[in-house]
């Protein structure tokens, strides 16, 4: 039997340590969690964008573009700022991926706890008087962490902190619907994700006006609560499976 034929149905062909993050919850809950995390990404990015005067906390294409422009002009301050932002994002993705790979079914709650801790750390730095340019680094790392939390479901990029791919899928879905191909409403999940990100950004802007950079504590609390709920779900799910196994036939 070939390796492809023997692979379990729920294991993606590109399985990696990140796949452990998505196993404890089903597709419907993944989608709901993905919409929530997408809204949180929009909120956090809006806070960072306003605090830093036009710089995104999770848009690494923009950071890479800024790095290239700064390098071409020999602006060493700009190079330094963008390199440390990109490094913080990479550090978040690396640490989260390793943690997901070694914590098994608990990976999702652990990764979300890491994200919540980083966001809370950013709020603490701001409260301690650190400049926004420093306090933003844990936020950037948290967005790197979030991008590892969930894998795509039915082509939906769940919890992603960028919308380019989602808008492409949105547009392609509308295009195929106009051609009479595929499902007529296949574009709607991507529209929901885009709407969640935009609504989150609007909320982030309003929170920043009211609370300044400390507004990031709101998303931190929300992610922490989500991590706790996932932890409870995994605990009782494992307990139920153990009971079913012990009561089942030998």
C-alpha cells in the first residue's frame, strides 16, 4: 500500500507540527474561532497602526517593502526598525510552531495562551512607560503566533492577520458564481472573514481613541478567555474519549 493510500483521512498531505494545533476541535468550531481571531487581528493591527503613525503590526509584506526601501536609501534607522519587527514576527511563529509540535492535543490552548501573554506583556510595557516602538514588539510576535494557530478549512484562511489571500478567494468565488460554476455562495465565508477583520479594525481604532496603546489589553483578555475555553473543551473531550474506551468492548 502506498504512503498516500495509508494516510489517515483527517491528516493533510502537508502535515507538519502545526497540524497538532487543529486536532482538538472540529471544523465548525475552527471556523468560529478563526472568525474571532481574524477580528482580533484587525483590532490589534489598527491599534498598532495608529500608535506607530502608519506602520502595521502584522503586515510583514509592508515591513519587508519598508526594509527594501530603507536599504536602497541607506537609512539605517529604518533598516533597524523594520528588521526588529520582522525578527519579532518570525520569533513568534517559530516558538509557537515548536510549542505546538511538543504539546499534542493541548497545543491550541497553549499557543493561544502564548498570544494572550504577549499582548498582555505589550500592555504592561506601555503602562511602565516604554515607548510604543518598544511595546509594539510583543504585539508583532503575538500576530506571528496567531498565524500558526489554525490551518485552512475548505480554503478559508482562519485567524490569518492579512487579507490579500482572503480577498483573492472572495473575488474568485464571485467570478466562478457569475460563470455558473461551483457553489453560488462559495465566496461568502471569505466575505465573512474580511468583514470580521474590518470590523475588528474599526473596534481597535475606537478603543485606541478611548484608551491609547493600553487598548491592546482588551484583545489580550479575549484571547486568554478563548484559550481557557479551548483548554476546558480539550480536557473534557479527552476525558470522554477515555471513558468511552474503558467502557467499550475489549
